[in-house]
C-alpha cells in the first residue's frame, strides 16, 4: 500500500477544507487573511509576495529531490497569487 504524499503548503496557500485559513511560512501555521496585512513581520528581508514567489520557484526542486513525499495542486489558491 502506497501512502499519499503529504500536502505541501507554500506561503499564502489556502488550507484545504477551510477557505478562511491561509498558511504563513514564517509562523509555520494557518492564519486568518488579515494576518498578512497586519504587519506581523515588519523586519523580514523579503516581502510577503516575494516569499511566495521564492518558495514557488524552489518547490519543484524539493519535489525532484524527494519524489513522492509531497504534493501541491497546480492551481492551489494562494493569497498572493
């Protein structure tokens, strides 16, 4: 029996099954949409959008290095997309 790959969430991805929650990579948890505009991470190097783009670019490499470990829908709703 093959295990289904774990769902990988990029910064700003909407939680599957809960459209009110979005993943914050810096907090490593799901947060309400308002979290991204409330200035929780003022001292960060990358903007929230740049963080999403960076992670989106790196994800295919991550999948290639560990095939079958993660999955992410191609059209996953994302707050920053």
